[in-house]
C-alpha cells in the first residue's frame, strides 16, 4: 500500500503568566514544573541517513523534547542495537532536558553510543558522545556550550588520532567520500541560542549523508505569548507502511514564532514511483504580541498531483492558531481545500472533509 499526504499543523503551548503564583498555582507548578519566559526545544538521536534521491532513514534512538516553557522537563531513549540507513550502532542513549538554577536556565541535548560502524563498514568507532547546552544566564545573556568526544576511530583499517581539544577535522574515506569529525554549529543572538553537534558525519561521493551521535538544543526569550509547535509539508509518501520518501517543501515553525516574517520552503515537480507531483510550497508565520497574545499559521500549496486516473489541482492545507491575552487558544483550518478533482478526465464533486472516496487504483480523502 502506498499513501501520499500533504500536511499543515500548528499549535500554541501556553500557561498562566510567569509571575507570582498563588497557593493553587504553586501546587500546579509543582506537578507541571516552573513556567518561564523562555522557550526550549531539543532533539537527540543515534544515527540518521539521507541520500540524494528520494529516501531518508528514520532517526535511531531518537528522543525529542518539543517546544515548552517549563522546567524541569526530560525526554530520553535507549536502543541496545540498531542497523539502519547503513549505520550500525550498539547501546545508544539519548537524553534531552531543561533546567533552571542560580540564574541559569538551559536546554540540553545528549547522545552517546558505545560503538558501531558506518560508510559501508569503512568507518569504525567506539564511545561517541555529543552534548549541546543552549542557555541564558541572568546578567550575561545567551550562549552555547558544546562537547564532542570519541574513544577510538578507525578509517579503512587505519587508526585516526583524536585531538583532545575536540576540534573539527575531516578524514578522507578512500573510494567512498569524506568523514567530518566533531562537527559543531551554533548561533547566538540577543534573544536566542541554538547549537548542533554531530560527532561523526560521513558525506559519500554519491550524495549520501550519514550522521552519528547527534545533539541539538535551542532556547528563546520573549515567548510570553506561548511557544509554537508544528509545521507544513508539501508532500510525503509512505510505501508498504515502512519506506518513506523525503518530505517535499517542509517548513517547520520555530518555537518563538517567526517574529512577523513569513518563512517559505519550496520544491519543483517530482515524478516518484507513486505518482506525479507538481510544484509544492510551504509557509510558516508566528508572532508574539506585547499583551501576551500570539498568533500564527502554517500552510502548504501543491500545484497538482496525479495518481493514475486521479488528478487533483490547487491543493491547499492550512492550520491557524491564536492565543488571546486572556489565555484562550483558538484553532481552525480555514484556507484548506482543493481546486478541482478529476477521475479519468471527469470532474468530481468535492467530498466532505475526512470522507474517503474510491477510484480505480486507490482512494483519496
């Protein structure tokens, strides 16, 4: 069975104002944690592979701490053995958490692996550790702290010395590509800090990219109106409930919103095995207001999609969300629809939302 979907979804996660709490609110905070004026997001995984055609592997041992304003929060995962996307790992642990202490509030992501191999077995390693801590310190502002370490590394049977300072360097993998060791990225502004660590990243000559021991975290200020979650995807296919295509025109919405800007992602026509897709565009928008309100949307547009006898044109998906100053959150899907539906050249009536319609070779909803 093959299924193709376009998606748009957005949510606002909010809470009571982060000010003095009465007794009842203190009891609630004790259960939920402490509500802050910061937004946190963190993701860690053991490995992930992307190729240069249509397929991505799912991340292994993934743990995700979605956008939140609360501390403490924890998410973790453990996988004893994994073999996916050309990367083999053993004893993988991932952990994401938020903390606040002594004027420092932070989001931390950690990924470790006891050992494994990648790049067709040409790269072997032990004791990987990636850690990314994005934080805000009272009086000092935002910053990122990163750690990337390796116990041992072997490339094509040759031992590779690992510098003690964790610097980034590249090792050629003969006949296969290049291995980036201790890859670290960060961005710090007056209102946010975000960083990513990949202990090992293999870039193949065929365009394949394999990442091992990945940690990423982010902290944002000025999110009193709530944090956003979600995004828009122009298309994604699932074949036989297992293999997935790359997301076409994927556009996530950042935790704090987009500060009034419209973010856009687009991709051209595609001719995958499951059908023919026209141009796809996705958008995300979110803004925080001074009165602790917020509003945003995500939307996707697909010019056309043909699957055998079925052709759909001007497909639109949209999700809207608003948080009012009193804390009330409203959501709707206004702007969602399809321009026309034809089966074997004959135009069809648009069915009610959620009602499946069959056609020769499948069904659509």
